[in-house]
C-alpha cells in the first residue's frame, strides 16, 4: 500500500497503542505460568502475533485476541526438539527471547523469520552454545538449536542487543540450579532489561541485579499466573512528540508517567531539542527513538543536532542510519550520515514533493509521515503497510488528527 500525504499540521488528542515491548514480555511470562492469565489492552501488531504464535508452538494456549493465556506444560526428560518451525515474522524480540526458552522447555526448536530477521546477528548466543555444548545450524533461513540448557555462568556482551539478556532471564529461572549472567561490556538499552525484570517480578520470579554487569538467577522458580494490563507505548508516542515539536497541536493521553519503559527518554530529548544551539543526543540506551528524533532535528530551524552512539541502528529492520538519511534527505532535509552517528542541520520546513520508500521498516514510514506534515508539497510513502509491525492503526490515528492522506495500491 502507498500513502500520499498532503501537508497539514495535525491537531487533536491521541492515545498511543499498547507497549509492544511490554506485551512481548507479559505474554511470554503468562505463557510460562502455572495457570490462566488475563491480559488487557493487547493490540495484535504483527510482532505480537508472532510471539503468540510461537508460544503456541511451545504448548501455551492463547485466545484469538491474545487476552487469555493458559501456561504451557513444562516437559521433563526431553531428548529431541520438536519438529514444528516457529515463525517469528520480523520480530527480533520474539526470536531472541524464545531461543533460550525453547532450550529450557523442550531441548530446542526451529526458528524462521522474514525480511532481514534471520540476517540479524545472533553471535552472543552462538558463542554461548559452543561453550555449553548446544548444537545449532542456520540453513536456508531456518535456525535449529538443540541441547540442554544447564545452570551456571553465562557471559555475553551487553552492547550488541539487550534482547540476549532478556532471553536468558526468562529461561534460567526454569533450570534446576542457580545461574549467573555476566556482561563482558557495558549494558546498552538498559531500559528494556528493566522492563524484563519488572515483568519477571510481577509473575513472582526473582532476579538479583547488581545494577552493573551481573544478574544472579536462582533456579527452580515458577511463574505465577497474573491478570495485568499493558501500558501505553512510549516508543510509538515518540512520533507524536515529533509532531508536537514540528508545530502540531497534538495532545497525548493514556501513558504511564512512572513507567519503566526506556523510551520514556523521549521526554528529556524532546525538551532538549526545544532549546537553541547545537544539541548532542546519545542514543545508546534508546536506539528506537532515532527516527522520531531525526524528524524533530530536521525541523529545528537553523540549529544543528548530532545523534551519536547509534551504530546498532544498522542492524534493525533496515539499516536505519542509512534509511533515516535517505528518506529525510529526499524530503529536503540536511542530514549527514557517519558510521555511528548523524549530523542534522534543521530547516523551518521541507520541500517534499517526492515519493519515498518505507523500507519495510515501521519506524521509517512513521518518521516520513510526521516530517511530511511540515513539507511544502505532497509526499508519497510506498510500502506504508509496514506500520502494522508495531502500530496497526497509525494511519487511522493520523487521519483522526486531521492528516490528509490517500491510500493506493
């Protein structure tokens, strides 16, 4: 689907969708629990559908809307991983969270995905597998892992993706003995690990984190069933903050001001970008905020913004340092791409009048839509259905705020 936007400033009140990051975590914990859990405020984005689908492969049971989840039966004495392939869609969270969970539950499994998912790095796991005697192979887009996850020390880097830490934090409490995760480098995207620890605590699972590089995980723990509501998503709210920064009269509701979501960092970043003079934003702890931050920076008339420590953006649904640069430059912004940072020199408005690709990346398509509100001529975004990965109703919300758009095939 293509979307053509006629520029106009947005105005109105909007409720961002439920947090995809929190939903992944609560769904997995519920599926590992000892009973029936009821989750409210679930939105079936493509990534959440992937997690529900894969947990079904691991013997959990969920209602079609994902709101009622019956915990899976833990299997003892496994020898052969199940043959069914778990389709993770394009969800890196689903894949990386469930690899160790599948090993702990049933001795492994087979995983596949779409887009760039199976090209994204899994090195931290593979290094651990060699050390722990776990077999793995990646052939024709299918990752097969088999072996017994055993208690002990697990050393892995903290600066590749926090998703590897989360996967182990879910699996290790199920083992018979105590374990420890030791990070060999500083932890980036710590906010996402904080969300994991919060979810585990709500389901009665204890982890002792020293606040730096060590997690001590007691074994023989059980996930206790709970009924919980999923918070509004600060990651997607960031695009509406970008709209506000661009001069739109948007108000947000339904967000938890005391959330542990790491992307609440959008608030101090937004405030910083409202000031005058050159600004540097370190995004090592909030890489998903780069597209909306880049849209804000592109419209800071006469001011320079540097977005630094962003190398991990090259390993997302697209190479986001490249695609942010390409799309905003096509719209008329002044963006300079470097290996691990961007330099953006703001303008009062952008020329527009072009067609840009969504690059099969939900955050790139939403960035283009927000920037288009301050363009001088219409903007067409191709592949605009990619927003369904995290925010299925984005285009409806855009129209609700007065956005003028036409859909076409």
